[in-house]
């Protein structure tokens, strides 16, 4: 996935954790959204919880975009055949 929606509730949750971990939290969410994997570095408990909350939304968005792409390809192929 090349883009994803960063939700306000994630921002609100990040605002509640220690400042020293806020960038790590954003990077953990982006890493999961872009690459589908959790970061390899040790994450504080607060970030692991935030990532667990964010993952279902990211996964749903990924599946919606994949389905949308597949539908466009099928429509295109039916038009040109």
C-alpha cells in the first residue's frame, strides 16, 4: 500500500503517551501500513496497544483498495475483450 488514512483517534492516543515515544508510535503505524509488518525494534507497551488498535483499520483499508483495484482490472478487461 502506498498511502493510508491516519485517523484522528490514533493522533489523540499518541498525544497521551510520552513525547519520547510519539515518533516511534507514528513510525510503527506507518511501517505496518506500508509494509504489512510490525517493527522489529522493541516497542513500549503503549505503542503495542496503539498498533493493535490501528491494525484492523489499516487491514480493512488495504483490503478495500485491493478489491477496488481488482474490480477496475476486471472491468477494463471486459471492455477491451
